[in-house]
C-alpha cells in the first residue's frame, strides 16, 4: 500500500496550493483528480474559461471601441463560436499545464481517478487501471463545487444549461434567458449580450449582485439595459417549459418569455457525493458542504477540507489561502499564515465590478458615521484614450478620522484597480494616502486621488452643514 504524508483530493486552487506548500517543506504528497487536466473548476469550467470567453467576445466584436472609432464587426455566429471555444480551450490547457508543472517540480505524485474515503484515512482510488488504495497521515478534501440543479429545472432539455454545460453550447442563440443575477449570471449575460444575443436576466432579489454596494448594483443594471438587455428583478420561481415545441420561461407574475436557450445560474453545491464522507465521519451541512473549524479541520481526525467544498466565499483566491493554511496547521509548518481579513471580490461582467471592505449599507448597519468620495472614468484621460469611459471609483471612509473602510470600482480593469485601495486598507490608512501619492499620468489609478478629493469636499460640506 502506498503511504503519503498528505493526500489531496482535488487539484483546484485549494488542493494545488496545499500540496505545493507541504511538498516544499519536505512532505511526501499525492494529488488525486478525476480530470486529466489539472486545476479544478477554475481552469476547466469556471473562472479561466469564462473570463477568456469574455475577453474573446469583446475582441471579436470590437465591443469596447465601437463608440470611439465608429466601426465594429460581427463574425458569422458559427465562426465566432469556433474562435471562442478555441481560445478558451487554449488558455485552459496552458493554465492546466502550469498547475502540473508546479506540482511535478515539487515531486508531488499525481493520480487520476475517483477517490473514496475509507476508515483510518485510507483512500480507494478508482483509476483506468483498477482500484488503487493509498493511506496518508493527513487527507485534504478540495473537490470544489458544482452548479445547483434544482429538480424543478428541466436540465434534460437540450436547450437548458447550467454554468458548466453552457460552455458546450452548440450555437450562439438569437435569444437567451438567464435565471440568476449573481456573479455567474451577470458574467454570462453580458458576454452573450456583447455577442449580439437578445438577453433577459431574471432574479428573485430586488437587485443584481446583491453583495455589492447598492449604487454599484444599480449602475450594473443601467449598463445592462443600455446594452439592450431586459432585467426582471423580484421575479422568483420562474418556470421553464415547452409549449407547442417552443421553449418558454414564465415568471411568477405570469409574464411569458419565449427564448431559444436558457441558462440557470443560481447557486452552487459542494462536490461531496461519492466521497464516502459519512463512513469517514465527516459532517456536511444542508447544501452538501463540508463542515470545518477555523483551521479547516473536519469532524474526522486527520481530515481537512478547503475551497468551495466548504462553502462561501467560494473565491479562487481565498480557496488557495485556505489550502495553504490547512497544510500549515496539519504539519505545524512555521509559517505565520492567517486568512486575509480583507479579501477583494471581482465580478467579470461587462462592465467589470470589484470591491473590498465595507459598502455604504454595511457601514450604516455597523453604526459608523461615514462619507463617500467618487471619481468617474468619464473625467479621466486614460479612459478616453482607450475608449472605455463607463465607470467609477467609489471610496467609503469614516468621517471621524478619514480611515478608508471600503473601495468599489465599476468599469474596465476594476478587478485590478481595487488592489490599490486594498493595500491602503491593509495598512489601516486614510484617504489622505491617495492625496500624497504620485500616480502616473495618464492612468486610471489616478482616479483614486480625485475620489479622495471628492471625499474631503463632501466632508467639508457635511461639517459646514453641522455648524449652520
């Protein structure tokens, strides 16, 4: 029987980083994954393919530049789909190879197959060449998550997709209904809209991207509408069915929406089926996610879990850190690793959205006397040069000491720009930091300085109002 110090089930961000850290410190490590291409959902079905589709769609349609140069083009649908798929496959293959290179460089053994836990941290792996039984001092479960598929949704219909199967769509449709106004739904809705598809987004919540700052959510909706999308909010319980052979979506209010294709993108569940968790003594919650403590230990001795399989925030960046922390704790590695208390969030819709820290709503809910400052892409030279003037940087700060509480960005490169604010917040800095920083000109980064000036002007007006 093969014996390892650490056996990792799953090669996504949590699994890869845990395996790499343990191997770096001299542990004998093996990684089990069902897929031939390593990297888990982010490489194969999630972040990387989706974001590649986004960039490819924008490039192929000249979407960002139509208003600047007065020209645009539209590939024939079949050719566009071929290019989209080819580019997504190329990038996924490249990044999967990077994961493999990282693990092989650290002498991590890779086993392709389906794993099932047995007592005493034994794991039976069903491979193409038969069942392989291994044992380990520590087992880390990092199997990720899958799209939530409620029984009321007819996924057996060839024109009804989830966020995994949509990548295998056989043609670019004329119309698409997206059920779900969260990050995944908004990303796919805007990608298809950029390709010229007639898109309708339905969600039961009162706004899109409910975890984001309310003002940013409202701007996303306005942008979607300007792209030609229909956005139907506070519409829970949409039904999908065939009527006289035609696919329709009916909202709870009775509105009937004929459509060529449907994407259901509302929620995810942990990938725990078939792992033998019950027999191993690992507890799950009601969404089939593994229950862990602050060190990512499960309820079974020697078994850890990290990443999307344990639930929110379900971000690849956070999953990677969870994996590292789990490995450090399991082997008492002398790294001072703690989970980042201030992780950023990025949504790669069109327009892109990102945030870190508090929203206006959360600051108010915490009883903090706060102020905001804004600066607009439309007033920024770099944005005009590159032809993307839709967007804003918004700062949330404490009135008492000008401490930066939150940063919200909408527009091109939002997920990059947000890190500048994150760095200041990590240092417990104030908005004055932006005033005393010299930014290259022209850049979008200098928008931070003008958002800080706006915040100070708003503070001065507030204080003048208090004195009046």
